[in-house]
């Protein structure tokens, strides 16, 4: 059993549990690029492993109540049959390399746009807080508005996400979580992750069964992914349920960016450089933006000041 693959699976499991996405978008390219696994085998093996990994993170969110069950039902009802259909299409017709390349590149650009959108949304919310604090804007609502389900768009998301999972193993988290962010911007970060993880369980199970029947599963690849990713997903889900929504959103933005770069074919050097800039430069830039709007450099400093004010 390859210890390097175990370590990678553990790390990606943490990402999946923390952000709700990244399994197929990260693991499949890693298997192909770093471990020289044939693409079809990588897709099949990753989907089957995901069927074992997703429940570990989902159970934590289920227990903590960070799941919107109305959205889960709409997504599962449409994505499960679509996922099985996607595998059948890949087996019977066989999407050529051009189709695979187009789908992965398109999804990669969508993920990077979504990453930029998350950052823009965070800035706008921070500016609204500053304006409300200075009396230049309306007071911010103390309670989040209720999330009202939009059945037709949500079902369409489920169908498209299911087909993507069946064809490429990518989409159960990457595509669907981006669509959920767009359709339901008032969902808390933890609810966004929890809902996405739970809806992905039956979706990935359906795709896994189809891949076991029609795909090319290599158990020497699948078992290390399962063994490494399950504890990682559990730890990541625990973190997602406990850390602040801002940290989860920033982690999600970074994962979206990295996954998008890999899907469009960026080199490992470029991807690592972008990750370093996002982690170090992005943290410093965000601190400077906070300071320019009258907040402290780090979030915990704001909380410390608030606690001191209450004590006084």
C-alpha cells in the first residue's frame, strides 16, 4: 500500500470535510498527474472510494444540524439517476478525449470564477459591516433570512451535477456547491458544506455502483484512498462545524482556485505558486483591507476587543 497515496488521501479528506468539495476535483488529477494512473481507472477508483469517504464527513454535519434537508431531497432525487446515466453514457458511447477535456476545462474556469466570487462577496459583506458601524448604511439584520427552496433550478443543478459525476468523477462537490452558493447566498457556510456533503452520499453511491459494473476500478488504488480519506473527512467536518464561517469560506475559495487550476491543466509549479500567494499574500492583503475599513488586522482581535468591552 503506497504511503504517499495514503497521505494524499488523508489531506484531501480533510479538505472535503472542511469545504464540502475537492474530492473528485483534486483526487482524480492527483492520481493521473502524480501517480500515473490511467484516467478511466482514476475516475472509477476515485468514485468508489468517495462512496466510502463522504458518509464520514456527512455524519458529523447530520449530528450537528448543519444540513438543509429540503435542498438535499431536491438534489438527490435528480442527481442519483443522472449519475447512473452518466456512467452508462461513458460506457456505451464513450466520451472522447475532446469531450473530457472540454468538460474539465469548463469546470475549471467555473471553479476559479466561483473562488473570485467568494472573495468579492466577503469584501462586500465586510464593507457593509463597516458602513453599518459608522452609521452610513442600514443596520445589518441580526437573524439570517430563511432559505426558501427553488425547486426547478435546484433539480437542474442535481441533473447536471449527477451527469458530471458519472462522466468524470468531478461535480458532486465542486459543481454543486458552487451552484448552491449562487442559488442560496443566505446559507451559512457550515450549512452549505453540510448540505453538499449529505446530498453527495447517495449521488456518489449511485455512480460507484455503476462504475463497479461498467467501469475500471483498481482496488490497489481504491483501498489506500478509502483508508486515508475517511479519517481526514471526519476531522475536516469537525473543523467545519466549529470554526468561523469566514475561515471556511476562505478555505473553500483557496480549494476552488487550486482545483480550477489543475482542471484547466496548470503546471504543478504554477499551482503551488498560486497556493503560496493565496495563503501568505492573501492573508496579508485581507488583513490590510480589514484595517483600511477600520477593523483590526485579525478577526480574533475584534472578538477580544468585544469581550473586553462587555467586561468593562
